[in-house]
C-alpha cells in the first residue's frame, strides 16, 4: 500500500513540475495562445488526482477512485483542447465539455442507482480510450510535417497516446469480457496510477514539441527581417556564401539580383514613414511571389533587397527580374486615401568560376548603379566576361519593361 501511495505522489509531483514548465513556456513571446495554459491546468488536475489516490484510506470507499477518474478525464480533455490550439485548430471545446458532463453524470447516476463499482470504472475506462485516440488523431499528421526534434517529440507523443488508449481498452475488456485472466489480476487502482503516469509522459513529449516550436520561432526571428519577413542581411549573406561554395563544388550556375526601390526617400517624405513601411511590406510580398522554390531572398538594408538564384543563367535571371519589375510597376501599394505607386531598379550578375559572395554582389551592385543611371525602373545585367579583361570598357545590357 505504501508503495502505491508513493507512486501516485511521484506522479503528482511530476505533474506539478510539468505545470510549471508549461507556465514558463507560455510566457515566451508568441506562445501565449498556443494552448500551453490548458496543458498547465491539466497537469494541476493530474496532481490533484494523485493526491486523492494517495489519501484514499481517509476517504469513503470508492470516492477516491471516482474522484481521481473524474479529475484525470478533465485533465486529458484540457490537454486535447490545448493540442488543438497548439496546431491552430479551432473548436472542439463543446464536445470535450459534453464528454466530461456525460462522464460526471453517468458516474453520479450509477452511484445513486447502487450499480456495481465496476460500472463506474468502466465509464472512466471508455473515456481513457476516446481521449488518447483524439489526441493521436491531432498529432499523427504532424509527424511527417515536422522535422528534427519536433518530429521525434510528435512521434513519441503519438505512441504514448496509443499506449494510454490500449491501457484503457485493457481495463474496459477486463470489466466486460470474461474471463481475461491477465486483466482480472490487475487492481483497478493500478490502472488509474498507470493512467496518471501516462498523462505525465504525454506532457513531457508535448513540452518537447513546444520547446522545438519556441526554438524555431527564435531562429526565425534571428534570421528574418521583422518588417518584410525575408532573410536579414547577415542571414542572406551567409546563405549566399553557402550557395557560392555549393555552385563552385558542383560546377553549377548562380545568378544574383540586387534590387533598389526607386526614390524611396521621396515616398517617406511625401506619405510618411508608416506608409514607407507599408511599401516595403508590399514589395516583399510581391518579391516572394516572383521567386521560385530554392531561391534565396534577403533585405540587405533600408530599401535594398537581393535574390540569389541557384542553377540559373543570367538570361533566365533577367527574365525573372523583368517579371518582377513589371509586377511592381503595375501593382501599387494599397493605402488610404490613394494607393502608392512605386518602381524598382534591378542589377544582375552571374557568378564566375572561383568567385565568392563579395565579388559577385559587387558586380550586381555595379549593374544596379548602371540601371539607376539609365533612368531607373529597369533591369541591368552585367556580362559574365567582365573579369576576363578589367581594362576593357564593359557594356551593360539594360532592359526596360514596356
């Protein structure tokens, strides 16, 4: 008896610790509405259920087991709801509330009607089958959709949920199907203790998923520009250097585009800095629509952006630049009272053998300077033979959208 009381107390302490973990994770920026509060509340209920089991000798017969069953049903319901919120799913609260009401009402009715104690336990066992399977249904699609630690945590949570459902099925079978020798040898309170440890194990896996989400959010904030949601200067430069090394190693092409919003200072002066920010966000949206999968997009600074296009010739890059130039020119930034028209100038260069990121971007910058000298709102491409003879004047190819 002492060992079983000690076991449930350990489960309760773990539950309280996990409640603290979820409370801390919930305070992380961006995680306030991720369902962690529901998980923290569920862990508190698990601790309360463990306390009622530990004090069963001081409570009337059956009350401790029923109270623990009700608390853990509510706890797992909160966790299912929290998991739905974590993955951006709405709804489900009404069904979970109805389930808990049915469990509570059914338990109270069976107790009032003087039904055998096994009837009440069966109600909890059925809930212990349904709720873990509901959790598994939410988490299972996330296993192939995530990677790294997040995938392992989702897989672990799904397997533990399946084990919890199997334990509930084992308990229900022992109460309804006879004879099941193994099930009849296990006391009903042992199933409740196993369920408590199962819920705590679920919370550990979910905490790992939440931690992985926090880590990815922080990595995104460190690598992406807050205003435009493209790579920041440092992250873009690191990605470009890696792309140059890969192109050199695999003997593949790489073309870059250096983009500048024309007369951006005039936009700020005329419409205000908030409107200027709107133009930057609007352009970054058009930019993301124009590039292909695998292209690298970054904000170099202010109104300057860049694209690195692996496996792309200069002519192919120029076609992409022309489409972007036309799209920007024909799509004004929505604003009140009037939309804000703007244009861009683009300079492009194709990587030469042995050329690094600095030299490549410098040549694209030279092409951009030429586009500005030609009146802006155009695409300028620098021939790949410029480095072949630095003493010979180089003729830029300037394209202007009609």
